[in-house]
């Protein structure tokens, strides 16, 4: 073997993968066997190698969809084409490492933790030196644990390392190649927190507006705090849902680009963010007072139930999503100290049910072109269900328009809106907007989240403006 073709040893977690398999397995255990999570500290007491083996025995990772380091993969394939021997050497359990090695197909050998020895740091350096001799191999790694391995290698390849680790590696004087890390950017944080989804929490202000409490400063202040509380809680739920939904997201055409699914955001950040956001939400909710905190707790419990199970149950998943929207209105009423009208809940409930079915239809429609009656991953729907989902969603949307018309002709509607003839426009606007949204989905032009589509769609924005103008005109009359 020539000096150039010394074996190239490659680390797995954070190097070949833009994620950590230990974190991935822990989340998979929480998703598939949540009762077993209590055993994690007991397994860890017997060492990290034992912990990893126990996890590998209980859960299997979807190695095909894991976020691989594309730049490193291309370089490894080029080195392999030149006749170089490639060794995957990792502290991950041997079952995980072997599955990834078999999937990629270009590694000549796989070395990994065996349940007794955690093949990391000095243990890895010693094993490789025993196998290939001091400076008898090149090594690609990313973490501080790799410093002793780089020191024992002929050449160090620094991959996806933070600046302090990269500088420490340079001090050894044998760095041959650097594949820089992608820094976590502001947009990654925004996507992780789903800041754009906070727009849904504007529903908290609906009871104030519907009751015409425009000058009630105290109530507005409470609802602003409630909005912040709900937004923090929602972000915690979205992060938790993303962490639990990683396998499904990675097989989705657009969701695979989410921060955790793509590997742009470390999983450990999400795990730490969830409790911090929930604490902030609870403290803010306490400041609102009243029964608001109780409704916030109901919202959180229902979203957790949705994330763990309900989203997998056909029809019930859409009913749950619609309920979560309606809960925001009820919580807004509690924050403002206002009773929420049954008419308001009925109209909004049907609208939200229509949007929930619309979300599922947008996910199912791309599957209709396949001939194998494909199943939506992580959901209970089949491609053939799309027409039925469309019918149910359109029906729910038109039901909202009918209920709204009945309300406006009732005594309550006439009392709140002196110019009641002007408000009839809202019924037409709502019917048109529902029809427009479903037309876009039928054409395959709907975003997988209808709310995201609506806030960017000019027609939807125009409908919103027309709806608001009609309400103002019915309340205030013409200015001349």
C-alpha cells in the first residue's frame, strides 16, 4: 500500500451524518416505546456503550432518510474510486453503524461500540493505532473527542466542526482537509420556533372583536399576554412534534427541509428548548389570570395527544386540528373575561374543519398519481381517500357559510350590526374563499399548510380585507 492510499477512517455522528444517532435513537424510543424511556438513566449507569446497545436492540433507525453530509459523501466516493480503503469507525453501536455502512455500500470495514467499549476519544485512538499503527491512517472527524484520534493519524480531515475544535485540530499540524460546518442561522431559529405559525394565535383576539370591545384597554392587554403565552406554548409543541416526526418529515418533499429533519439544527437544542418555552408560557399565562391557564393546559394536552397518536387516526386527526383552532378562540374569551358565542364557535369550527381537511388533501394529492395506492407516511390515509377528504372539506366550508348567514339573520346579529344588510357580503366572501382554497388544492397548488398559503396568497388577503370591510360597514355604516 502506497503512502497516499493509507486507510481513510471516517467518524459517523456529526461527521458523516449531520445528526447524532444516540439522540435519534432516544427520540425513536420515546416515539415507539415511551414507557421504556424511564430506563435510560439505568442503562447509562452501566456506561454509554451499554446504553447505545440497549437502544439499538429496541429501535431501528431509518438509515435511508438520515441527513448525510453531502459534501463529505462526494469526497469519500472520489477517494474510493481511486482505490482507497474506507473504514467507518464510530462510537455508535455496531448495529446502527453496520446498517449505515450497508446502506452506503462503499465502506470496507465498520468498527463501532460493542456494548462494553465505547469507541470514542482515546479508546478510538488506541483501537486504530493497534490496527493500523501510529500515523498509519487518515481520520475524518468533527468533535473534541476526535482530537486524540487526529493526533494519532497521519492526516486529519476536519468535518463540520465548531471553530474551537477546528482551531485545536490545527495545533497538531497535520490537518489536510477542512469541510466547514454550516452555521445555525437566524432563519433556522425562526423555522424551529415556527414564528409564522404564531399568526394562528391571532384567533385569541376574535372574541374581543366579535363583542366590539374596541376600547377595553385592560382586556386588550390581557389578550396580548395570552397571545405571547400561546405562542411560546405552540412553539414548544411544534418543536416536540418535529422531533417526534423526524422519520415522516424526512420522507416528505418539503418537510425534509425543516431544521431538525435536514440536520441544520442539532436535536439537542430542540430537546432543551421545549421545557424552557413551556416554563415561559406558563409564567406568562399566570399573569393573565382567570381560567385562561386552564384552557392553555387543555390546548397543550390535546396537542400532545395529537402528536403522539391522534394524527395517525383518520378523520379524528382533522377533528382534533379543528378543535385546536377553536380552543384559541375560547382561550381568548377567557383571557378577556368574555363569554364566547355558540354561533361564533359553530362558524369558526366548520371553517377550521374545512382547513384541516384541506391540509390532508394537499398532502394526499401528490400520491394520487402513483399506481400502488400509496399511504401517507405517519398518517392513516391512502391516496384513494383524497376525493372523499375533498368532499368532506368543501362541505364543512359551506356549512360555515350557512351558519354565518343564519346568525346574521338572528336577533343577536341584528343587535350588534345596525346596518345588517351590509354584513351579508361576509357570507359571499367566505363561500368564495372556501371555494378558492379548494380549487387551488384540486389543481395541486396548495401548500401543505393552508394558513401559510393564505397569508401569501393575494386572493386570500383580498378576501380577508373584504370580510373586515363588510363588518366595519355593518357596524358603523357609511361615512357620508
